[in-house]
């Protein structure tokens, strides 16, 4: 519970900081739209790459608890710094309410802003890859009675984070748009401070697993050993390959990986030769690896093609934090006569849809699908992700159609050359695409994270979960490149993505381009998923009177859960 309270506060702070940043860049720092959008995607990309470093740090020597604690402290330093920069007038350019002939932020002002972002980037590297795995560590995944809970944990996690996001999008964004950026950034800063206190106070109650050494070193040892033995013949009987239960004990608490026939060249690393000393001493791991260590590398290799499919999806969805907010700013945002919805708060509808979707997924979809698939989880992670890909394509197509409608209304009222004017079209025209993105997240994002956790070696789960964020990082960098190329090569008169006047742009063409990219990505994903082989696991359950383990295959492709299925109904 304490861990969850920390994570809710952390997500509230992070969302409150990021959600409306496009407004801060364009309205407070007076940056052009395309430049501001690229700053955001570059920032998101870098912030999603540092989790790989944080994961390696946690898995290698620091452990998840210490890495999370250090990351939150550094993140808090960044929030404090940017709050101060928002309060001091010298760190911002003069206001430009007309958005014409604006004085952009000076190099010094931008460097201060970049320094604040850098601190949050470093801090997020310690937080993001470890909070999910740290939370899952608190649940004993090996016990049959909580087998179904391993499927449910990620839905619960996303639901809690969605509630925190919803609160930030309503409270913090409103304060930023109507009260001021000092308080608007100060509230997330206070929330992050509370999350640090809550997390550290719960230290005595947490399960903390000792790091098992650098996972990259183990992977490198397998490759080096295989290269050294490249001329060795792999025996047809896999039982002749080297196994050492004691050597692998620290990296196979929940069971060792069983041999698979894929990537047989790597099996050379586990072939015992006359040069290998395997008596009572530990062998030279740069010359001889156990089957479990070889299968760790195979597991990572098998995961990578599925992981890569998520990159282009992130690229196509990155416009949600920039162009869509600018569209909303030009539309009629009145909820009632006197209440206006802040543009960045439109993401509320995506979050609400995700929250409702998660509940319906758990309570209605899973029981319904289970009748046909006999899968306790309803459908597999791969099927869940595929549905999310398809819904994402529909969302982008809808976004293009809405943009055509928005500009048509602007032309009817002679507002194409008035970028600050409010076009008489309701902002709720954007609602379908936001809702579709929320539904896509229920399937794709949750399924992607669950897949990486489930199919990665247990000693590399922080590192594998970091791949989720690396996909986001790569997708954001790719988005920056595409936006820059589109802006550069689509002409000056009718540029698809103009700097100041979106009404004279062709944003819908950008959406068609993204839809095409997503369609190609879906085809690639289906091919990869079709040929994917799930990891086989030897799971050992010790009783009070016996240490003899029961060996069983975990066929995750069919969604089978180990042990008795007495609480399957709780999925």
C-alpha cells in the first residue's frame, strides 16, 4: 500500500509537469510550434532512454529500492529548479499575447530550462524501470493461488496510475492555465516530495531482492563462450549440455529456464569440452555457460522483434502532447456557459476511457473471452497487443478527419488567417480520437508491459521492463525526425506543420502518413507474433517436508497458470 501511495504521488507529479509543457514552451517561452514539439519529443525520448541505465544499475549492484529512492530525489531537484525558473521573470522572455513578432527565450533562459529537464530525465531513469518490477516483487508469483494475480497486477497498476493522471490533468493543468505557472509547477513539486517521504517510510515493509550482478555481463559471457567454441559440435541430446543449479541459484529463484531448439548456435556456449574445468570449482564463465544463462540470452533475442513493433506506435501517438493540444486551443472549449476546458485537460477523456476500459476488460471481456479460449487471462499478451495496434490506426484516421472538419469550419467563418481566434466548432469533436487512444492503451500499453515482464528472465526484469521505455524513447526520437523532415520538405506556402498558424497547415496529411506507418507496423507485428515462441520454465515449489521440486512447463502462449486454478475467477 505504501509503495502504491508513492507511485500515485510520483505519477501525479510527473503528469502535472509534462501534460501542459507544450503550452509553457509556446506561450511562456514563445517558441515556434514545431521547435517546441521537437523539444518535447527529444525530452521524452531521452527521458525514456535513461531507464535502461537505471535498470542496469538496479539489476547489477544497487537494487531496486535504492535506485528508486535516488531517482526520486534527483527528479525532485529538477522540479524545484523549474518551479523557481517559472517564478523569476528574468528566466522568461516578455509575454506575447498576440503570438506575432514574439521575442523568443534567450539562450541563457533556454539553458536553464534544459538543465531543469536534464535533472528530471536522470531522475526518471531510476524510477521508471523499477517501480513496476518492485511492485510485482511484493507478490509471490510462484504460488499457484496467486497465479492469476500476475495477470491482474498490470491492469491494477495502470488503473492506479490512471487515477493519478486524471487528478493531475484536472487540478494541475487548471492551475497552470488560470492561476499561474509558479503554483502550477509547485503542486507537482510538493507531490513528489510527499512520494519520497512515503516510499522511504515503507522501507522496513518491503521485500528487497539482492541484485544478481550485471545482466549484460552474463549475456556477453554467453556470446564470448559461443564464439570460442564455434567449431564445437552441439550434441543431439540436450541433457548433455552444462547445467549447474548452485551456480544459477541467485538468478533463478522462481525456476530455471529449460532448453529450447531456437538459436542453436548459442548452445555451443554450454557444451562441455576437455578444456573446461567443471569439478568442484566454478568454471570460467567466459568459456562455459549453463543452459539457463544461454536461455536468458535466447529469451531476450526472442522478445526484441515484438518489442520493436511498439516503437512506431509511439511515433504515431507522439502528436497527442503537441499538435492535438494546439488544435484544442483553437476550438470552442466551453463545457458550460462559464466553464472552459484547458486544452491540455482534453487528455482527461483518454485517461477516463482507459480507466473505464480496464474495469470492463477485467470484469466483462476476460470472463467472456475465457469461455472460448479457455485461457485464464482471456487472451494472450500478444493478442491483446495486436488489438491495441489496430485500434490505434483507427484513432489516427479519425484525427485526420476531425482536422479536415476543423479547418472547414474555420474557412466558413473567414478565420484561416486568425490563429488566435476561437473557431466555432466544439472541442468535443476531438473526443472520439482521445477515447480511441484510451482504448488502445488498455490493450497495447498494458499488454506490452506485461509481455516484457512475463517473458524476460527473472534476473533481468528491470532491464527488460526498461525496454518498454526505450521503445518510447526511440519512438519519440523517430517522431522528431519525421516532424522535422515533414516541416522542411512540404513547402513554405502550404506547409503541413506551420510554426504559428495551424489553420494554414495540412495536419491531416501528417495524420495520413502516420496511419500508413501504423498499418505497416501492424503487418510486421502480426508476422513476429505468429512465429514467437514463449519461454519454457522449470518452476520449483518447496514444501515444509520436501525440497524436491515439481517440474512443469509454463506455456504462456495458451495462458496456462501454474498450479491449481481455484481463484481463476478473480482475474
